[in-house]
């Protein structure tokens, strides 16, 4: 609510300079603008208020006097450069002055015509164009102001975006005239400040707003929620990210292909994610997503097969010196082998990891089919554990007679304290053929 007393003081021509200086800092903009219009306000205060209230400054009765007294003063020129009431011819003259602040004011003036803005970009500002030591940072403020100006054309915005600094690109992202192709490109950049700028653009379409959601902050989600072009899909995505119930299967399927791993991870742990989506996530390129998908309550045997394949690929890619990662993959494989819903395909995939502890676990698993157990009798285990591995196979109740015969020949050739344990395991195995059992009758 407007403070009438302070507004009256700010407007009165007999208000002291001291009071006007204090009121120039008033929290209410109406009071500050009244100070800007007051002819008793000192020039230094008007200068400070000029950026916020440029038209109030040039409408101040004192301004015409200052203009007559010293038309080339910095204050007069800057005020004219900022004001929307300044004529086009005057703006054109001001755009040729070698003063950074005045040039930036001209560039930001909503009444500055496009041809002047184009000249400042194409020909370069007069302050720097002939300066051999000028660099890109010298143009930053000027080009940022041009990028923010609503008179700037799409083609000029594209030109500024091509070589402009980050600040310039942020300004372009907020400009309602920015081409959708450029906004879409900016939305793909994983940068919070850029996404905030796009969310503040009143012309940002719903499809681009949806791209901003995911790992971003609550602040960006709130900007999207309040955007005039917000879609129901965007609202649904926000609700999904914030853990609210009601996410549709169609949306989960769509988000499973989101470019951000953080979003895909949320899908992988969502209680309603169906097996079909989990199958896709089990093959994800981000390491955390497949782990979550494989441990989902809705994970099927197919999901586990894809996860086993993922573990093998990750193990093959990791450097031999990264022992911690290798151990992680081995432990994950061992945990997977404990599950009751694994298939022979899971075992077949994990064998390709070629890690002894994993192969040994497969050799002892009751899920391992007889044909695979026969094949494992030819596995070249490290010499230090070879007898142990063969005994593991001999103790597996699924090992068929053909495998037991091969194991007998191998174990019987090994001179080891545990050789007798291996032969005893074969002798007592229910699938041991009669002729072989006869040779082992002493057990």
C-alpha cells in the first residue's frame, strides 16, 4: 500500500534536499519516481534514479534547464539515452558518442530503432572499434543490452548468440523474440542460470519448458509452474519429480528417455514403473540407473538379463587398476546370482565377465542348467583354486553323469590334499553312473 505521506513529501517542491535523498531509497517505487520528478532533487540523486525512471528524469522541469545550460554533460546525455521520449535523431547522435555507459543506455532503450542496434553490432561501437587493445569483454555490457532490447531482430539475436559471451546468451534466452531453435539449443545445456533465463521468457513454448524440468531447482520448477505457456504435461512432470502420486505410465515411458540421468533414475525407482520401461532402463548408459532398475519390485527376468549384460560391459570397460570398481561389479554379479528369478540367460551373460568368484558362484548355483555345468568342467580356473572349483561342480546336484565323468578324470589326476574330497563328492552324487560308482566303492 502506498505511503501517502512519503509520496506527498517526494512530490512537494519545498521538500529539503536531505529528505529527498532519503526518499530516493524508499522501498516503494512510486515514492522513488516522485523524487525523480521533483525539481528540487539534486543532480547526483537524479543520476542514480535515472536507470529505473528514465522518463521521469527527462520530464523533470529541472532537466530542460540542465539541457540548455550544458547539453553535452554526461548526466544530460545519459538521461536522454535512457529515455523513451528522446527523438530518433537524438538517439542516433548519442549512439556515436565514445562513452560506454551512454552507449549501453542507447542499446537498452526500447525506442532505439533496429538499424542503430544493427550498426552497433555490425560496425562495432565507436568507443572500441578503432581501439587495438579492445577485447570481447569491452563489448559485453553493450551487446547484452542489445540482446535484451525488444527491438532486436531474430537475425541479430542469432548473430549475437554465435560469438557472444555467456552473459549475452543469458540475455538472449530471456528475449521474447529469440527464435525457438535457439531456445531449444539453450535448453539442452545443463546450466541452471540458462534454464532460469528461458523460464523467464514469456514466449518459451510448453515443449521447451518441459525440457527444463528434471534435476533443476525448485526455483526453476516454480517459474515453469507460473509460466503462461505451462502445459499439463509439465505440471505432471513437476509432480512426478516432487514425488506426488498419479504419474501416468505414458509419462513414465517418456521420461525413461529423458536426456538427464537424474530423471531416468527417478523413473527407475518409481513404484509404478512397468517392466517394459525397466527393461529399457536396465540398458541405460548411466551407471546408477541399471542398478536401480534391476532392484525394482517390477523387474522381470528380462530386466535381470539386460542388467547382467550391463555388468559385463562395465567390467570390460573399467581399467585393471581400478580395483574398487571391479570389486563393485563382482559383488553386484554375486548378488544377482542369489536371486530366485534369474534365468539361464543371466548366467550365460555373467560368465562373460570371466571373474573366478562369479564363475564359481555359477558352478554352485541350483539355477545353472546341466549343459552349462558340463561346459564349466573345461573352465580354466586359477591353479591355486582349481581343485576347489572342480569340487564345487561335483557337489552341484544338477551336474549330469557326463559332467561327473569328466570331473572324475580331472580330479583323479590332481595331487592335492583335497583330491579325496572331490572323489567322495562324485561317489555320493545321485547322477554318478554305475560303472563309475563301482570304481569309487571304497567311498
